[in-house]
C-alpha cells in the first residue's frame, strides 16, 4: 500500500481538486486507488459523483466503531471514495480528540483494510497544521505539497516542511516529499518570476511541469466530476495526467528502494 498525503500550508491552492484528479489519473492506469478525505469540509466526494445528501464517512464510522468498508463508495473513473462524512460540531470535536489521543489511528486503520502493496491511497487534508495533517503525515509514504506561484505560498513552505520533518521524515518507510505548482496563469509576469524562484528553491523535488489555470476545472466540479472525466482534452487534464505519471514514477522509485530489516 502506498499512501500519498496531499497537503498545503495555506488554503485556496486547489489541493482537493488536484487530489481528486490525480486519483482519477492513477485509476485510469489500472491502479486500485482509494480517495480518502481527512478534511472536515467533506468536499473530495463532490468530484466523484457521491450523492450530496450522503452523510456517511470515515469520521462517523470511526466514532460508531463500524468498519470503513461501510462508508466506501464506488466513484466515477474507477476510484473508491472514502468521504470524511457529515458530523455535528460536538461529534467533530470528539473525533478530533480521538485522533489526538491515537497518533497512529490512520496508519492502523489503513492496515485494517488489508490493501495490496500496489494499491494507492490519496489522502486529502485541510490546509495548515491540524490533527488531520499530523495523522496523514504519520501514515504517508509520500507527501505532495501543493503551492501557488505567489509570495504567500513561498513564505508558507517552511511551515509545512517543519511538520513533515517532525511527523513523516523520522519513519524508515517514508519516501520523501514532492511539490506541485498549481493554477498557473502564464500571462502574468509575477507568476513566472515566482515560479522560477520556486524551482530554484525546490530543485529536484518539484513536478517538472505545472497545472495551468483552466476554467474546465471549475466546470467539472459543478458537474460533480473530475476534469479528467469532464474535459479530457483540456490543458488542465493534460497537466494532471503528466503530474500523475510523475507521481507514479516517484512511488515506484520509493518501492524499489531497499529497506533496512531490524
């Protein structure tokens, strides 16, 4: 099982959309992919045709002691979707307290699914530091940090790097971190300048391409689907496919690395 934690230090970077479309791309290559939502906004499901009135999810299953399989959906594009679920405020606080008390909760829960070594879990998280992000980093094989080509994203990178160093890097099975620059508008000179700085700063870790700003991305979400499914010939769809290939290569390289056996 390969666990990809999709994170961002700040909101509004298109992290959930990227997570959904990467799950779609990898599933189209014959991989079994589970799109798992650890964000209380419960928005990842909206890309995969899960009914809007559905309240089931991993949060409710955890609190009730039910297996996660009871909250899984067969989403479009062949992706298995595990939503966060709908919780009342009191239950959400209780769920978050449970995560704080059990740092290995996500890693152990994923083990209970008995997935194959080739299966991929894409974990969407809220922006910034939270118990959800810490849980995801504790279970991650690879971390995908989503940024924009702007000053705010540039300034926030050290914050997420410190979290990764604390919760993911110490594990022997952690494979590393990669960066994706999202929502690029090539008509803006400032964007080009910041992108150049980011590539220099993150040399060797950043996706060689970019995800271009594309109206089809918003249109796809309005239709409860992924861009890959809605407009496969769009620029963004091509970008997502290239990013998926890059991510798959990174995961394969991690799997090929020798592991120390105690």
